């Protein structure tokens, strides 16, 4: 099977491409920087026109990080270009092929649902409000336009991915290395998380799933509130002081991004994955953190 992968050099893409090639898949990675190919089964291209071999499945993970920078007007436009515009370009290329790929698996995010301290969201929930929700709705719409060419599309709404290297975990646990157990605001906001290994396993599971399911929440089945997350992380460190970081400090540092991503959250459940029989390697936060943080 030949897979075209965008975002293949990011946190998820690197782990996924390594896992897929080890299982015999041929991978072509679309990247902005020229890189040396790693053999016949693992090559890099900088333009879609360079991908001349027939592609069976496209996995679209590209996009500037939502939490990487303060949401200035300029960075918001960069986020939209890297996600919505690139997906539109990708779909146009797919539809133009003499033999289009059979499937498109396109990343999205649980920000689609907006924020809530009380609601529980499964894949049937409507979109919420705010920049992240509107972005995800447009992003998914761009992907679903591939259906007009008979291509089966699945949107993967990703939660907060926890990994040893890169991603959110290192930023979220910096203070713990200095004996401080911290959380943002009151700590009541929900955190729908997932271990990187389960992300990789879930994407491969979706690749092989022949159902007509169009949306998957790629999150662990046991979300927690930020205060509980801090407590679990604290079990992996010798923390002496417990401290909530005031809302105002987060807003001053990160602006709108803090309001939507750091001080609020959503309780999201992976109902589609569970219904189709997917088994999580790390369904509980304590086990995931033990694998990632224990020294």
C-alpha cells in the first residue's frame, strides 16, 4: 500500500511514518524542505507534482501548531493557510489524478466542539464557537469535498497528544522539574488527552476500517480536569508546592489562545473508535504518564 503523508516530519507524522514503514507500507512524505529519501519505501517530495506513483491512501496531518505562538492576526492567517488552504490544494490534486486515492484521512482537532465545563462531546455533537471551532469546521469541509470524486473521507479530531519528545507534555510539566505542581486557572477545565502510541495505532486502525464512519475523536476514553492532570503528573515528580497560575497571567502571556486552549477545554469521548473495537494501549492517564515520565 502506498500512502502519501503530509505533516510527516511533525510529532505525529514522524511516529506514524516510522511505524508504517516498519510494517511494509510505502510512504511518500510531502514536506517543505528537501530531504534525502530513506530508501525505495520511504521518500520525501516538496511538491505534489513529484508524487507520480499511484497513491492508495492520503493521510493529511499538516498544519501550524495552534499552541505554538500567540494568536496574532498574522499567525491566525498562517494557521488557516497551513490547514485549510493546504487541504484544498491536496484535494484538488487527488481529484485530478487519473486513478484517485481511495481514501483521505485528514486531521482535525477537538477544538471543533468549542469549550464547555459541563458537556460531554461525541462525534455527533455540532461545532462550537471561537476561532479553533471555526477553523476545524472549515478544515473538515475542505477535506470532505474530496467525496465529490468518490473518495472516502475520515476526519480525525485529535486531542492533546502526550509524547516524550515534543508536543504539549514538556511545556505542561516544566514547573514540576523544580518541585512545583501547577495548573492553569482554577483547574476545572477538561483535558482530553491521548498517548502518542495510541494516536499511531488509531490512525492505522482507521486505515484498515472499512466502515462508512466519517468522523473519529482520537482521544483516550478517560479525559480528566487540569487539576487532576497536575496531581497525576505530580506523582511522577518530587513536588513540594502546589500552585494554580492565575487566569490573568495566562491571558497576559498568550492572549486569545490562552482563553480558547489553556483556560478552557472540552470533555470528548472516542465513541467511534470504541464502537469499532479499537483497544487503547493507554486508556488511563496514570499509565500513560508512567510510561512517559517515570525516570
